C-alpha cells in the first residue's frame, strides 16, 4: 500500500501537495471532501476536525496539519527541505512568524475576498479587508527587508519556510494584495512560481476546481 495524501485545492492542502511533489515523495495524492454529505464517518477517525490535508501511512496511522505533514514527507524522502540540525531554529522562526504575521495578514484579506465569496459565507467586510491590508503592509515591509539580502528565507537556500510563508500568494488573483509595493517579496514570489511543484501542484491529478466566486 502507498501512503495517501488527502487534499483539496484550498491553501493548506495545496501547500501539502506542493511539498509532496517538490520532494517526489512516495505518496498517492487523492482529492477529498470530508465535509461533504456522507463523508464524515470515513474521515473523522483520520482527523477529528474533518480538515485537510491528511496523510495516511501504510500502517493506517494518520497525520494532519500541513506543517507536520511536510516534516514527515521530508523524513520519508531523506530531504533537508524541512531543515534539521543547526538551521532548524531559523526555519521554525520563519514558519512561526509567518503564521502569526505575514500569512495571517494574507489570510484575513483572502478570506473576505475569496473564501467567503466562494462558499457563500456572508457579505464582504471592507473593515476586515482594511485591517488585513494594514497588517499586510506592516509585515510585508519586514519580509521585504530580509529578502533584499537573501533569495530565500534561509541563507542556505530554499526550504519549507518559503512554502509556508507564501501559502496564500498563489491565490492573489482573488486577494489582490499589493505585492508590487514590495519588490523583493514580488521577486521571491516569482522564484517560487518558477518551481513546477509550486506553480501547479495539481498537474495530472483529479482535482476539481474551487467553487466560483459569488458575483
């Protein structure tokens, strides 16, 4: 049996699939919808929150949360994409900072302009968009200053921290975050987009498109 990576096209599942394909991990990527009618009983034993991504290994053990899955995929492939040793604290620093700062700001805007409109979760809240954009400018300035000195977040090169930090940027056609205001961040985003596994992690997979935006 091959390990199964259950995914959808949403940001964190996309992150897990991109990591798996970048590492050429020996997993089978399978589209799933745990919240769809009739699916909860299958997926609740794998993740009680019914959220994706989920990695199920050959012994039946499941692992959920994209960061944990990325760590495991790096172990499976013997890769340093998830750094170990002396660089581990620096990588964790950026992963942690992204979740509470840059990534959080991107999420605030994307949720209003994207997620709410796709899944009919209510009217767009311009006040929350404004708060998210203010936070984006604050955190993007910090990230831009760092990326003016480095091509990637770690001095040694590309790592999972870059994927984690950029998790919402592939959805910027909807979020419309002003990346052009931060040239080093924009250039870093372009470097990521040059990686096939990041640019289109779903190539060749059965991966239904996200619901259309509510017009």
